[in-house]
């Protein structure tokens, strides 16, 4: 396929500069761009690489002199990543699924499929499951009996959707995600070491339990996922114990994220790779969890909280806070503590060299 620069400009909501009828076939980095590519040069640093390629057209930063850059056509991007989101949406050829119902799929009696649903080879749709119109399901997907998926969904290869799962409209689930598996919830006949340690904050020693057998607490609550959610590859969302685990409208979940049982995630949240949320935690709206961030069980994060990468939260976090570190602290305090830690070797060396610490503040005049 190819697109004219006029079509690209219209999709980005910007005027086309130069030859509006020039066609492009794909996007490319500036130094690798050929004459049929749209070079992505969203900053002067990228623009300097245009001379290394052969691009005739580019997506450029505001105010760039596209003629001086040797281009025949260009579109400005006042907000580069937003323009990139729209551009890639236009150029994306899609997941390559085969339309219709594969003869190798198993659709059990009583399953309800809306109009224009696609189901790939070796996928299984359980009895009583309901699939909304226009939803596309890849190969080797399993959808449990009674599960529901809304209209316009995209469920890619190897996804597992368990019982009592309700998914909204236009939800994207990347390969091998698991939604609705049992939560990790067990209990012993008598209090286990973890209960004693938690209750006493580690102050009370605990010997061997009288009965160390772990008894499963079964997950009856299922999962509810709002409209326009995206769930990354190999991520897991556990079913709730009694009430459903919930993911709010518009939230985006990266690859390898773990959402525990009974968790509630608000709207428009962003959970980056390897983030983990323990059971019964409550996450507000527009919260961002950086990569490898962790939230302890039964904690609450207010709206608009941001956790930096690797941050571990062990207490409730108020709305709007930006946290960093382990244990999590407000980012300015964590940065100050880190700087002080880096100074420690120099301070210790000075003390070892005979410099004496100040024992009291000097007297004021």
C-alpha cells in the first residue's frame, strides 16, 4: 500500500508542506530511509541524519526548514509522540488474522458470536460464551464457558480467558496473556510464620507450624475489564475471591505484568513491564507504574500517582504523589537520600584520615 503526503497530513491534523501528491509506502529512521519512505525526524538530532538517507518526505519538528533538509514534502509534528501514534495507526497492516471462522476452531454449543467475528485455528469458545460483533480472535485461544467479550476486540494467539470474565469493547489482548486464573491465596490451619511476622513486624520468633498444609482459597469473583483496555503479552490478571478483579476503562497494561486477585485499577492507568500489584490493592485513575514497580497487598494509590521504575510501595500513597525507591519515598526525598549515600564513602575516608566530626553546632555571635 501507499499513501499520499496529503493523506498523511490529514490523518495527523496538520498541513502538508510541499508536494502533497508525493507517495510513501512505509516509515523509516532518517539514515535508513529510501525515496519511498517517510523519514521520522522529530528533533534536530534526527534531522541531521537525513543526509545519510535518501528520503524525499519526512515527519519533522516544528519550525524545521524542510527545503534546506533536502525534502520535497513534510508534515510538522508539534507533539512528536502523539503524531507517531496517529501515523503508526495509519500505516499498521494489522495482525494478519484470517477472516471468518476457521474449520479447525471449536465453538461449543450455546456460544454466541456476533456479526463479523473471526476465530482462528485451534481456538476454543466455551458453551455460553458471548463474543461481540467485529471481534477478532487469533489461533490457539481459549475462552471459558460463560465468558463475555465486547464488540471490536482483538484477542491474539495463545490468550487464555477464564470463567466469570467480562471484557468490554475494543479491548486488545496480546499473545499468551492469561485473564481469570485463580488468585494466589492460601491459608494454614494454624497461624503461619508470615502471619506472625506481619502482625509483630518481625519482632516475635516463630517456630514450625502445627499444621503447615496450605489450603486453597478458591477464586469465585472473576475479572471485569472496561472498554478500550490493552493487555500486554504474558501478563496475568487473577480472578477475585468473592468480588471481581477490575481494570478500568482505557487502562494500558504492558508485557509481563501481574495483577493480583481483588485488585481494582482505575481508568486510564499505565502499567509498565514487570510491574506487580498484590491482592486487594486499589489503584486510582491515571496512575502510572514504571517498570518493575510493586504495590503491596491491601494498599491504596490515589489518582494521578506516578511510581518510578523499580519503586516498591509499602504504604498508602496520596493523590498526585511521585514516588521512587524501595521503600517508596517522594521523589525529591529519594534523590536527596541517594545523593547522600553516594557521599558516604568520601565522608568515611575523611574520618579515617583523622578528620573529626563536628560534635555540636558552633556558638552563634
